[in-house]
C-alpha cells in the first residue's frame, strides 16, 4: 500500500502497541472544580432560570459539592477497583480541600492542573496573563504537594493559540486541550516537547437532566467497540466531582469500572504514567495514524 506523502518524515515509526500486551488504554479523569467568589456553574439540575442579575445560590452550593462530598465518594470507588486515575483540579479547589489532595496522592492517583478557578478561562486572557495564571497554579501545587503538576487541562477546554507553548515552556509533561485526535502522541513545540492527550466527547454533564444509565451505556458501548475492533485504542472516562461524585452518577462510575476490570486487555492508567510511556517511546502522531493504514492494507 502506498502511504500518503507526509509519511516521508525523517523518522521510521516503530510498530505502535501498548505495554504488556494491553489492548485498550483507559484513563479516568475526575474534575475537581470551584468557581470564583460566591459563583457557581452556569448550569445545574434545576430547570427554572432566575431573573438576570440574581445570585444563584442553588448553583453555587451545587458546585461546592465536589470538594465537600463528591471527591471522597469517587476516591472510594476508584480505590475499591484499584483504578489509578487523575484528578484534574482547579488550584482553588485544592486550597479548599487540602485533605482531599493529600488523600488523592496517598491513594496513588495523580493531581493535574486546571487553572485557578473554573471561570478563569484561558480564552479570555492575553499571553502574559496566561503565563501568570499557570505560574499561580504551579505555586499552589508546590505548596500543597511539594512538586509542580505534570499535566494541564484548561477549563471547558478553552485554550488560546498561545496556551500549548506556555504549558510546554513551564515544564509540563502532558497537555489535554485536544479535540481532534484519537491517541496520545509527542508534540514538539517551540518551547519544548509535550505529550498530547485526547479528551472525551461524553463527560457526565451530558446526562445532567437525563438518565445516568445513558452515561454508562455510552462508555460500555464505546469500550466494547474499541476493544473488539481497534487494538492499541484509548478511552478517556470523565466525571466531575460535583456531579459524578453524587450517588446517582457514582453508581454508574462504579458499574463501568467493574465492567472494564473484567477484560484482561484493559490498561487503566494515570495520565502522567501514560504520557511518560509515550514520551519514553517517542510515539509520534504518524505512528498512531500508521496503524490504521496497516490494518487496511
């Protein structure tokens, strides 16, 4: 089979495979979020909108559930299933719940950066403001964990054209603001290398006012398809501590982890550990693309 023209890059891709014969890499993303001041998320389970300018206390308290209760329930479920995961945290959430951060790390999970608050969006900032925001978050991590974060995911996946290089320049290992890729790979920026990690198309908020079982069915069907049809596939399972940590959603998190644990070729792995493997093996984007051409040849 003739490969596309851009295959003439100056490297020969190694056959792509996950370690230890794994068939599907599964990462679990738990978003630990808070909003600035007495604000809350611009959405909630409530369907009645308040008059413009009215403080939405229900939304505020709904958002605070994550640091108060949700993070603890998700930790319990993850630990019971021996599922190493990544908590992507607003730095403000870490300041509010330092005991949860300590427990996350002691349980063997990763904590990654997610701006300072959930409404501190990178898309609204100039490059120098973005750098200051990243440095502020790193400072919180160093104070509370003793080390800088290895990964960054922007709130609502709203980066700018500068964010990727700012993250690379700050020394991060992985960066997750990608909606156009299926598999992780190394990205060479002007400021250094990053590992690109795909995000999800179906976080728990998709069933906010629907049946939580739909969330389970989507991830079950997706996992089944990838496991059956695409060796060396990747699945990102995403929940928010303030919603996914509530019993009605946490029950589905428990179900999907129990289901996936029944497959010997499922590799449940932290974002940073997966990213380090990608970096150590210099997995490039073309390596990932080549597996599809090889299968169709």
